[in-house]
């Protein structure tokens, strides 16, 4: 809470750093903006903005473009934009069916990306790390030879300790307490921080910053795949819990007399809404994977009753669980991602019906349920956003003594 | 995010205000502390601390006491303490069975308090407001005639819109969309802010600052009474949701094939763990109230099987619901308040058993479940804490031009 240390000079340095952070964050989230708009938005003087933007230009994080006239009176104001190529991050994802990589520039421009299929099932850490390192090398080979990412973000379908990148539990991979972050940092050998997080938490972050939850400060992102995960944003900040394990909404007991869950409990929410139970109800093999899900959707589009009934039942349980979470979290928006964005057209009515029936009227009337807009790449884009966070929090730490961009030492 | 406006002078003013806030907050939460300890804790210089404390002394918020020698070398350092009597708040509570009032001084000293019984059942807003105004008058008559509270905090067993103090839903009172905050502000006529919140949210705040959850940043407070409410603290900040309705954990669907709930849904958590179902299982009238709860506890202490079985069943469902919340929130501590702190000795084993069985191992091993330590008064003390928050956030706004404490205008 204390903001200054030791000297008045350092105190105003604190304010300058916070202002640099606010400007870079705004440019990152909203795109290019004129200097006049920055003045209006920040309430700082023209000269203060000129000085702050000047620091960022000297550090090659920002460029100013020819003045644009906006149709308003007065002198035209230079347009301030981030230089995406001068601060890039590497994003990686371990999904159930695929591995993915992206190089993303500051401001959110995806400069290059690739997704490759992976066979479902248990995997050795070394195999996954080796495959991810190959993907990373492939991504880097598409970029200038002297470019080093400023950070690496990794999403994984599992619960992850944020402190050390330890994957505590990933049933799809068969992992318990696996040191993914450390091993990946060694294998990539980039000397930059490697941050690891749960894929649903990252999907939430991406949809919050750039997708269906933009503009809302309290959101719940629900990610369906084999399992069901959640990402929760409270008052603009991710709810991660004390160790990063928060958001495991798939393991709320919702039908304690119901089916056994992979986690060892009985009647968890994912036993009623996950991919396996949808496929079983629709008459497909539980382990049919995305091909079987596509078949169910095709059946439903063709009006086949078994598929429609299966979707309705999943929609009913989806609504029941969401009602509880709406009561607990009072969110503005619920974003359905992964499997749930695919089935949204078939289940939306049932979800709304259960919310009407089971959520308290006051939070119910304030919430809307929408499908994700970033599709399957939401967790990958969220991994990139996570990797930008240290730079967004304190861009001044990245500006060298003469303004040149410097690398943070790996933690 | 932007911290300065317009001029460098105002920027350093921003830092000064933040530092004053940090000092007052520390004194409020930790008690008296020597000036040397403030220097060590803040990292500010001795002269900066002397100046900041001097402002607070001039404003009569703080006093310095004779230097104390701590057994360490060097000059003894003056002890800095808050002047509790110079910034008092009025706390009010509308519980199911009682109304309560307290006058609390800065630092958390309860200067006077009273709790009066109230008949259960629906109540008119005007009756409750009139009773609370009488209690407030009675509290003020015990204090110096020229003392005006700096704020009023009100706890109510219902879900409350934080913005305007509207009670959206309070089934015990029979209230839907009742403007408690506005009416109470009129009736008290104190020209200070009247903040209204849910009693479980306030219980969480009190246990977090002064009770069983002290020292933990991620907590879940579970309050049992006729209904079941929750207060959630995420990374040191209350989870209130977009309108203050968050934390309604009593209305998570947990047994959708179960009992009808007062909220209109079926199988909410409170239908399996609330007072009514405990009494029914133990062979007492559902509406027997606290006398019947006492009888169940006496039966259990005497080893009567029906009471013990009833408590075990409530404990089992308590553990099932907590397992889900531990998975969603990854809290450090779960605090059981109200009814649940009373029954804790009889249900603790079952709760732990269900957590072992149903919570994911990673968050499970990090959480402890403890009874509340502030007892029945936790929500009342939390109401006082809420009323202090504007002062804690910006004490400088309360210091007049010549340092005299000034009243905030009511919002």
C-alpha cells in the first residue's frame, strides 16, 4: 500500500511508472489513440503526456504517426501506437486434442500461429516439452533472427500452481504434480519468464480483454472440453485463489447421487455437462472426441431426436450449475467457451429457463449468457496476454537507461 | 489507473494521501505501533513519517505517547496510536431474531453496544427503521452530546444492492426491493453516508480483519441461520459482484432432486444445511428458532442418537457444498459462522471427510476449516468496519485545512 520509498524523487518516479503503465495498457487494449485523446482520457497535461510518450518512443515501445485531423477544430494530434514487433511474446497451449503456438506482438497482433493435432491420452512430460520446444523453434524461425520474446505464456488443461508452474492435476494428460514450468524454461532456454496457467483461466482473460466479455468487470468463463473448467474475473482481476487453483467449477458437486467423476468424487458438474456424457446421451462412444461431437451437432441440425434430447439435457444441467454460480458471483456476463460455444445454439433456451427458475431474481436480471467469440484459440491468446502482464504492469522496468528496451532477467 | 492529474504538485499529493491511508489502515488493523516500526514497515524516511504522523496528530486522528524503550539500542521511539473517540461509527444489524447497535471507535474499539430480541417473521420497513432509529438514539445518548458518527454501517439478512442500499430480497423479513438505505438515512438524519450490506458479507469482513481469518487473503465465510449466506474475500478484497449480490452460496443447487427452497428453486444448499432442516431431522419443529437449536445441541452433548444423526447429516452436506466452493475459490481458510460455529464441534469430522472425498487434492491440502471467533456479533462488527472504509481509504479527505477533522458530506 505504501507507494513511496526513501525520497521524494523516488516517490514521483512511482507516479511516473504508474502513468506509463496506464498508457501502455490503454494502447494494448484499445489500439492506437491520438495524443489529444490521451490528454483527455488521463487528465494529465499536454506536456506531461508528451514527456511520457517520449520515454516510450525512445524505448521503441511506441511510435507516433503523422498528425491526423479528426474533423474537430484545433491542431491535428499525432496518433500514438504500440510497435507490436518490438515486444513479442510466445504463447503455447497443451489442449486435450492439440498443441498450439503463437507469436503475439504488443497490442495483441497475432504475428504467427500454428495448431497441431495430438492424440488424446496420457503423455510423458518430456514428450510434451519436446513437442512444445519444436513448435516454439518453428515459430521463432518465422521471425527475425535477433528477436527474443519478452516472455512465454503456457496454457494447459489442468490445475496449475501459479507460483512455480507446477501442474498439480491434469487428468487428460495423466499428470499429478508435474513441473511443467521449470522443464519448459530449461528446454526453451530463452532466459525470460515462463508463466503457466489453466486453460480456462486464460480463456477468461482473453475473452475479457479481447472477446465476448470485453467491457464487463465481473465475468465467468465456462470452458467445456472432456472436462469442464472455469475462469472467473472479479472486479477486473482474475480470481486465482491462493495458489492459482481457483475456478475449478467443473468439480462443484451438483448431483451427489450421480455419476463417478475422474477426480475421484461423485456427481461433479462435469459428469452432467462434459463431452463424455453428451456423447453417451446422444448414442456415440464416450471417447469419440471432436469427430463424435461434430456428428452430434450434425444430427441435431438435421433434427434427430436423440441428439436434440441429449443437448437439451446437457443444457438443463448447464443452466442448473450456472444458476448457482450466478448466485455466488453476481457476474455481468457468462461466456460459454469450447464445447459450450459449439452447442450454444441448441442449449441457450434451456440454460435461460434454468437460470429463470433457479437463480435469485436480483443477480439473474443483471447477467447475460453469451458464446465465446475467440473460439478454440481463446486459451492460446490468453497465454499471450498473461505473458504481457509484467510489461503492462511496469513498462519503465523494460526501458534501458538510454531508453533502449532491455530484457528482464528470468525470475 | 492514472494517478496524477494536471500538475506535479497534485501528483505528490496523491502519494501523500496514499501513504496517510496506509498508516491509518495499519494502526486500525494492528493497533499502536512505534514511530520506528512505522519507518521500518513503510521504508519511508524518519522525517517523512514524522511529517505524515504530524498531519494525523494535527487532525486529531492520531496521538503520540511517551517514548517507549524496546530493549533495543538507540533513542526510544514515540508510540503512535489512533484516537478511537475522535472517529466513531454507528453499526446496526437486522438479524433474523434480533436487532443490534454498536458505537465503534477507529481502531475497532467497541465503545457501546446492545442487542434486542425481535420476533421472527415479516416486518414492515417503517417498523424496522423506527426500531433501528430508537437503538441509534439510545447509542448516541451514551456518548458525548457533540459527537457525530462519521458513518453508518448496516447489516441485513438479505441480498443488498451496494450502490443504493436497496434490499433486493430478504425472505426472513418478507422484503423485495425495499429501500432500506434511503429510509434509514432519512430517519437517522445524521448527514453522513449510510452503507448497507448483506450480513454474511459483513461477517466475512469482520472475521477477515479481526477474527478467525486474520492473516489470510483468500477466505470464505459461511454464515448459517434460517438461511445460509456467504462472504468471500479474494486476494484481500470482498467479492461483491457487480451489484453487491455476490456470495449467495446458500442458493447453489446441490441436490436438484431435493427439497423446495424459499427462493423458489429446488435443492439449494440451504435446504440441506439450514436451521430448518437440522431441526426437522433432530425431531424439533422447523420453526423452533434458537431455543430449539439449543435443545438439539444439548441433546447431542447428552449423546442422544437422533440429534447426533441430524448433525452428522448436516455436516455431510456442509462438507459436500464446501468441497465445491474450495474447488471454485481455492481459499486459504473457511470460517464457519452463526449456526455453523455452534455446531462445529459435532460436524467437523464429517466436513473434513467430505472435503477429502470431494475437493481436488491441490486446493484441499491448502485449506483449513475453522469456527468463527467473533460469534454472533461478527456481522455487526463488519458493519462498523464497512463504515470506516471511506476514512481508511483517504484519511486526508477528513482532515480540515487547519488539520481539524471534518465531516464528509453524505453522498
